[in-house]
C-alpha cells in the first residue's frame, strides 16, 4: 500500500515529468484564447474536449509547433479535472499529410564531422518527437481518433497511440517513412503490430509503404467503425465520447491505465497491477453512486477528479 501511495502521489503531482501546477497554468493560458498555433482546442460536449490539427492550408502537415504543442496540450488535458474524454481530428480536406519536411528539415540535420557525436546530439531530438504521441497514450483520459481522407506517415503514429479509431469511407492510410529514406521512429513500428495483432501484415505495410483503404483498415483492426463522411465520423466520435464521459471517470481511467500496462506485461503482471490499483479505487465514492443510481433507476452523477 505504501508503494501504491507513492505511485498515486506522484501521479497527482506530476504528469510526464512536469508538475501539475505547471501544466494547469499552460492549459488555462492556452484554453482562454485557444492560442495554439497548430491546434484548435474546443469543448463540443460536456466533459469532452476536441483537439483538432488546424493547418488545413498545409494539409495538417506536422511542423515544429505541432510537435511541441501536442505535448503541452495533452499534458494539460491530463491534469484538467473536468475533461473525461478527448476526440482528435483534422481540419480541412484530409486528416494529415504527416511530417512537414520543409519546416522540419533543420531539426533533422546535425552539424559536426564525427558521426558518433552527431548521433549523441540527435538522440534527444528523436525522443522529444516520440513524446509527441506517447503523451496521448500516457493521458489517462480515453482518446478517440476521427480520421477522414488521408492519414499518412506521422498520422499513423498518432492514431496508433489513441485508444479508439474511427474513419470515413474515403479514409486511407500509409506508413510513408521508408519512401523518404528512414525507419518510422515515433511509434508506428512499436504500436501497430499490437493494435492489429498481425505482425506479418504490420511488417508488410512498413516495408512497402503500401497505401491501404478504410475497409482493409477495419478488417485488420486498425479502426473499429467506418462512416460516410467527415461530418458523420466526427458526430459518431463525439457521441461515443459523450457515452464514455457519462461513466465514472475513476473507473474509465483505471481501465485505460490497466489496459495500457497489460499490453506490455504478462497476464499475471497485469492482474497484480490492477489488484493493487483497485485496492484503493474500489473505495471510491463512484462505486456507491453507481450502485445507488442503478437501484433508484436514475442516471449517476460523478464529481470532477
């Protein structure tokens, strides 16, 4: 129990190595004026936040601001007590074209003659880029991706870090990195095989950069549902988010944390983890409220975290 107390205390006071007070301050500053350069952040439903990639004129290509702001945004959302579910979308004609090579090329070039020293300088940069999508997975609130049209390169990295993926009939996906001379290094190679449960197919898609359409994405398990158009997939994502947000946030977030942990550990380790978690969380007021609401045939009301 002492171990759990330390774990919960650390979670309460820090998110992704940053203090809760810092991320809340960032959140309030940005939400007050929606001041992200590459993202549009709104609250379309109660307890639901929508994070939209907002560079439609650039096909939502991922520039330097995006890689930084996604981390700031999701760290803040993780600490926001009134947000229970997040929907990620893209503005304009497509979801995302992936990496903005024109804007990012300077970040990918390291000066110096010695290869080893250049590599040492480059490693922290790659790890920073990885955190842009790992922060989605680390966010205790469920994240739903609503994909329309093209989802290329970094877009696949992004959606594989999400909990649920929906798409439109015209959606298509491509692990593009080998076509620009590099191995995908911010999440697709690590998460996609586990998302779809087919290592052979994941390797085929990564080695060939083959484009695949919505139906194949659904068959392989990358997306769970397909909708006619962008408006329909966004509405469906928000409806699903609203349903999830109506549940106990303690229960939902505990479920996500347990499922992410169990994915990377043995069954027995996952059982030990959730036993430790629930030894505290079963004492939540949400359990009493859910039982009473069921007996009284009313909708349960759960307080902020």
